[in-house]
């Protein structure tokens, strides 16, 4: 009797493994089909509209930026921003508050000393 139960358990395990394997294959094939349909749709849309797909232009910009900085074309060091010349007439001033009580919509301020 033990032989029959062991044989039955082995058959059930094998069938269960085969069912799980088949389910995994169906899942993977469905993902591949969705990917294929998506790529086909994107390429067909690009052909009909004449515009490159968004992911192509995005990765092209990243590649151009990486090539620019790989070739050593860093912006000049200094106070000026990227591509701008430094101003020649820089002045230091003392900051102070400018008040115009008549221009305020709620009247003059009450916190004056």
C-alpha cells in the first residue's frame, strides 16, 4: 500500500511541476507578445507621423551630453554661468529696506520706531 501512495505522490508532484512550467511559459510568451506589439505600434506611428519616437530622442540627448563631457569640453571655471561672460562692472552695495507707506493698500505701518 505504501508503494501505491508513494507512486501517486510522485505523479502528483510531476503533474504539478509541469502545470507550473506551462503557466510560466504562457506568462513569458504573453509578455513577449505585448512587447512585440508595443514596438510595432511605436515604429508604425513613427513611420506615419515622420517623427522619431520619444525614447530615441531622449537617449540621443543623453549620449550627446556624455560625449561632450567625455571629450573635455567643460565650461570655464569662474563666477560666470555656462556660456556667459563675467560682468565688468560689479558693485557691492549696502542692503536696506525701502518702504513707501502710501503705496500700501492697508495703510501706514504701526511698527515704526
